[in-house]
C-alpha cells in the first residue's frame, strides 16, 4: 500500500481539489492507497486568528467564523450535486456549531490554553477530510472518513504531542488488517485526518508543525508502506528557497539525514518528524507537485543517489542570539546542563549552539519571540553567579538569521568550510556565530537578517553554479559611453550565458534626471526607454541608498559619468562590498588622501575598484603598471600622449586646415567633450598622468602637475560653443605658426605628458622622427614606460584612446575581470 498526503495548498479550492482527484484515480489503479489530508489552505491560520479575536473579548469572532463556514459550504456546493449535499452539509453545520460553542467559551472566560487550541485547530482537518471523503466517493473513488484520533495515541503535551508508537502502531495495523479482510466490493479508500491525535485520557492533541506530514509518515511506518508521497505546491526539495534564490533548482534525490538537516533549518517542504517513522522502516518518501504531477519530484531514501557536494542551502529568519559569559564558567562542570534545563522548563527550543574551547562563553540561537523569556530564565538560573560577578548578565542580539549548507559528501571533502566562508566574505557578509556537527553534514552560520538573501545567493552560486557567475550591475550615466556599454551587454549576454560563463543582470540605472531599479533585471535594449518612461526623479543620495539596501550578491556599480559628485559616494559603495568600475577620473585624480582611502577600503572589504579606462580608454595601461610594480620593477620615466582627442586634432592639423576647423571636426566626430575647452585646457591629460604617477607610488596632487593650457585667454570663461569657435578662429594664425616651426625642423606637434623624478609636465611639444610618437595618427594614445628592466628599450603601449565604443569596451573588460577574480577565488578556496 502507498500512503498519499496532500497539503492545504493542494486542496485550497474546488479547482485544486479536482486536480487532486485526477492524481488519486491512476494511483488507485496501481494498487491500494491510504489518503491523508490537511485542512483546506489557510484554514488553520484562520482558526488561530478567530481564537485570538475571541480571546480578546471581541464579539466579531462570530463574523469571521461565519465566513469560514461559508467557504466550506461553497466547496461542497461547487463539487457535489444537489442530491448529494444534504447529508454532508448537516455534518459540517454540526461541526461548526461545536466549534462556535468552544470559541464562545474562550470569548466568555478570556482563557485560551494549549489544550483548548488543539481542540479548536482539529476542526480544520475534521472538516476538510469529511468533505473530501464525500467528494471522492461522488467521483467514483469509494472512500471512508477516518478520524486519526481513533488511530494515533499521544501524551498530553498539547500543541506538540509525543506519539506513543507501540500503541499507535497496534491500532493502525489492526485497522488496516480489518480493511484488508473486507470483501473487495466493500473496500473503501481510507481518508485520514492529518495533524490531530488523542491522548490516553481522550483529549484531542495536535502533532505540531507539519503535523499532517507526520500523520502520513506514522501510518506509512506502522503498515510498512511501499512508499510515502507528500503532495505539495513545488516540484520537490529545492537547492534553496526559490523566492530568495531565483536560480534554485530541484534536487532529484537526497538521504533522510540530508532532508532532516535541511528541514530543521527552514526548508519547509518536509520536516524532521515526518522522516523518523519512514526512516526507521526505510520507506521511500516522494515530494511531488500537485500542479505538475508529471514531474518525478524529489526522492528521499536511506542513501543519497547523486554526487553533489551539498544538497541544499536553507535559512531560518527571526533568530536572536543569547550569549552568556564569564570567568566563573571556565572549567565548571554543569553550566551547560543548567542552561539547557532552564530553557527546557519554559519549552524554549534551542536552534543552534556555539561554545569556544576556552569555555568562557556560550551562545545559543532561539526564535526571537522566545528571546526575552530565555534571557529571564537564564538570569534566574544563574542569579548567584551574576550577583557575585562570576558571570555577566545574558546578552541578546536581535535581527539575526541562521543560514546552513547541508550535504552528506561534505564529510569527505576538505575545504568546504573555506569555500563557504570565502563566498560570504567576498560579499561582505559578517558571520556572527558558527556551528558544525561532528557528522560534518551541516555547517550553520548566524548572520544579520538583512544579509540572508545575499548570503543564500552567494552560497548557491559558489556551490551549485561555480562555473557561471551572476553579476548584478548598477549603472550611472546614459551618455555615449553608457549607451555603448548597454549595447555590449546586450550583445554579449547571450554568448556568455550560452558558454556557461557569465550572466550580467542590470538591476539599476540612472542619469541626471531619472533613476530606475528592478531586481528581476532590466533589459539592456529597453533600459533607457524604461528609465525615461517609468523611472523616478533622480536623487543621488536615494540612488546609492537603494543600491546598498538591495544587498545583492556580486554587485558592481558602473559609473559612466564625469561627475565629481557621484565619486563622493564611492567610499560608502565599497564599504557595502559593492565593486566599482569606472572611466570617471575625478576620484583618482582628486585629493591623494581620498585616492588612498578608496584603495584601503576596497582591500579591507574585499571589493574591487577597477578604473583601467581612466587613462587609456581600452588600453591595458593601469594593469600593466600594476603588474610591473608587483613584480618588483621600478618605474623611472613615463612619457605619453594620453588624449585621443588632442592627438586627433594635432595629427589632423596640416597645411591647408585651420586649427579651429580641426577642433570643430573633432567635436562633430564625437571625440571631444561637449565643450572642446575641456580637452584643450590640458586638465584631462594632467589628471591621467597624475593617476599614472600615483600608481607608481608617488604622492602627488593635481597642483603638482605643470599644465600648458591651449585655450586662448579670450576663449575662456562663460560663452556658448558658437562664440568659442568664433573667438578661437582669431587664433588660427598663432597655431599655424607653431605648426610651421615644427614642420621646418622635420617635427610634428604632440600634446604629451612626462613624469620623471617626481615631476609631471603636460604640454605641446615638437617631436622628431626618431621619437615613437612621431607617427602617431588619429585618436591613438601611446605610453612609453622606462623601468629598471626596460631601460635601454622602453615598453610601449599604443592603441585607440578616444571614442565611446573603445571606452565602453574597456569598462566591459573590467566587469569581466571582476567575474574572473571571483571565479579564481572560488576555485582556490575549493582546492
């Protein structure tokens, strides 16, 4: 015989009930079955609410009860023909009259005991099973209603009764033996109430959390059933809570031990009590989905059938940590016993225990609702030690959660803990307490409640998706670079995902007017349209606050602006373990103390601050210098053309062209800033050589850089672009004179930067044909690095140095670098 149990979500309305009937019919064709049902979906919670209202002396409990009665009557009328309704409606009405009498007593005496609540809650299962037996019978499945109080005997620990298994097993076996002895035509499928039982003295008891699953397992164990099927609203046990981890997937099989560990820490598909009777008799348990019956679900047996290192990640919210400590605890026998006994007297469940080998302190995790009672009981138990100063008062830390990884194979695999803590550390998740059993099947950590989703996603990615990295992108700036980057993300997304390498999820975007967030991902091809259509007004402080509060794993802030105001938020962004990728030079060329602080913060928090595009657009300038320094080389001299804009201007400035015409052409091609003076004043190049100097270890400020400003004095100040070009044209002759002087000497004009012996100079120079910069054309950049190793023949890096596409490509490369860092660390910690 098979035992099939259906939860409340599977029978919440007529539509779900009919789907359940369609599952039972073919099961019966394969052999005898026993059925266990919960209350209709949400009924148990409603009964608790009604009893609370009555307990407060509020007569409105009657109206809520009437609504509940109407719901049951509507189900009857929706599933039974008129001539079949009378008898069951009478029985249901009688049960509701009894329930109202009990609730009226609660209302009158203002008393609500555990025993009373068990009796009140029993009506949920009694009503649903009574109705469902009639529905099944009317649909061609002969069924008989069975009150589990006639089969399952317990003690009188109300709300969490303990089963007397010897007596219970005898009763269940006797009932099913009688069922087997009946003639085939008279046999009916037993429809057994879940969740409820009876004490020896005849009082109604309940079996606690997931009591209906427990009922089904008790019956399956007693009759040594062929299998136990638990039908719910998910395809099986998931690797993590899919509401928090979108990429969670079903676990095809696991062991009883793995399932028990997961269920204890919040995986609500199956609970520890459910497994015990089935585990003792080695009865396979199937977790299946009423909404998707073709799915094979998850099989739970004595041995795990697949080889994953861990089977799941689960969590428990609303946890408080209770800590006791003191020198008087060291070496004293019985402290732990007294602590646990005191809490047991108050029926306070201990979720996690952690004690250092010094014996100086013990911390325990309890449900937050029990924390104050626990504190009171502990301080009462140790009142003399506290009074004498041997122990301190108990300390409570709230707003915590427990996150656990579970798997049988963990005990055979070194480095699992390192992999777990590495993933948490990289995402800035602080571990408050740690617990690991000697079986090494479970590692549990206590974290801040606000970090639970981030922790679950980080761990899920590390253990289940280590070959594929998901990056969450927040982007500021939708100008030329921003648009080009969005285009690249869109173009590369499918290719990277197809190769199982990377998924980039754009979850936030802003410009100077609007900002938009969507944790479910913003389509890059529609991002700007969505931003302008449905984005809220841009508020810089609110943008960064929202980005940080979303607390997503592997987050990156991409700054595609030239805003100094945005760079002021870099510090708090790195502090929140959000990496930064940016072509914005303002942060790195600002005060040195800020430059240094950003690096310290990134190092301390384990976040990344990548800014390769600060200097050479897509050229590997910063990374090359970094590698040289790390290898022990010493930079002696840097000489560079660092403005693709200015190089385009001066390589295009030839006989027959006026200087102002060339500048206008550069602007029309999109090489210059909107105001070309921002290029011609030399500040952009000065910032770049300053950054390079700092990368080699020099503590320079922007005031230390000598800058030649190419903007004539009468072209400076407030004026429109047209006025600027009009004024600039009056200086064409002066620029032509400089060009001719260089040409007569066989040289070319180049706006370059030189850093040597701690001094940086930026200006226009005439370069001879023996110099590497002589043949530099278009918008190319070039950097010549002279070091102790590259002394006679300096290293030269050359390539495109201007344009949105080139810069966006460099930004995209930095984003990929962050993925590669994380991947390397994941494998390293695993090895």
